[in-house]
C-alpha cells in the first residue's frame, strides 16, 4: 500500500506524463485516485465560496442554470451505466475534461479579484486544473488501448464569461458560484464513473460499494 501511495505521489509530481507503458490496472488505479483528490479540491473550493457568500441576498433570489457540459450524455443510473460501453463513457469524460479547460482558465484569473478569497482558493483552483489535465491524459491512454481513432469533434462551449467579468457585482459573484457548483458536480461525476469502470474492467464487476 505504501509503495502504491508513493508511486501515486511520484506520478502526480511528474504530472504531465502518465506513461503509456503502465498496465491498464495501474492506469485505472491512478486515474481513480487522481479524480478523487480532484473532486475533494473542487468541493473545498465550492465550500469556501459558499461559506463566504451564502448569506448575501443574491444567492436566494437566483436560480442555477444547467452546467455547460449538460449536452454531453452521461448515464444517470447504475443500470444505464451497465448498458453504456466503456469506450463511450471514457469519451464522455474526456469530453467533459476538455470542456472545462476554458472555464477553468477564467475561474483561476477571477479568484484574485474576488473580495475575501484566500490564497488557498487560488492554489486549489490551480491544483484542480493541473489534475484535470493529467486525468485527461490518463483517460486517453486507457481509451487508446481499445480504440485507435481520435475524435475531432468539438467540445461544448461555456458561455459564462461575460457574466463572470461583469462589472455588476451580483452577476459576477453568481457566475463564479455557478462555475464552482458545476465544477464540484462534474468532478464528482468523473470520479464516480471511473470507479465504476475500474470495477467493470479490472475487477469483473466484483467490488464492494460500487
Ligand atoms: C446566515 O444568516 C443567518 C441569519 O442572519 C445566521 O443565523 C447564520 O449564522 C448565518 N450563517 C453564516 C454562515 O454566516
Ligand atoms: C462532446 O459532447 C458534445 C455534446 O454531446 C458533442 O456534440 C461532441 O461531439 C462531443 N465531442 C467529442 C470529442 O466527443
């Protein structure tokens, strides 16, 4: 176990290189671990923001809209997951990870101008972006083992930039809130599906709690 943990840390340090020589089992082990920490970082980001701004009136008067990745089909129930091919689920998650590149860039550039945001918040936002990149590479390697063709389709666009950069403070804050809310949801989604896929592809569906 200790060995595995230190391997994981090593892998995170050389973050840009999940190597092609790893076994699929090791790759799954790493992407599951990585997606887990990514989700926790995103949840911390969300909670810090939530704690600081939840009591202001705007939050109670506005409704969250759909997250920008809503057009990417993902199975909603365990049964639907079982009916979805591994390749299709991996493609959907890779699609999600690409669709977050643009909004994460702006989320990170917005943190320093938020009132009351801590340094930790910026560190976490950067850590999420770096981990999603590595995660994307890892998922692409797993996918490449069963599918050689590279998709050239576009990724869902994010249209929240104008609101995020709005000079109206409520609009700006709510756009930020929506973004961290979606980030938490989507990173959770990726973690959940990766655990299910590992269970299916490595443990032949014989695992606990999944
Ligand atoms: C939010 O406001 C309510 C009522 O004013 C107060 O009871 C509560 O402690 C506040 N919560 C936070 C997290 O500040
Ligand atoms: C990503 O998802 C969108 C929405 O479903 C789809 O139109 C697009 O083709 C997908 N892109 C890739 C690379 O799979």
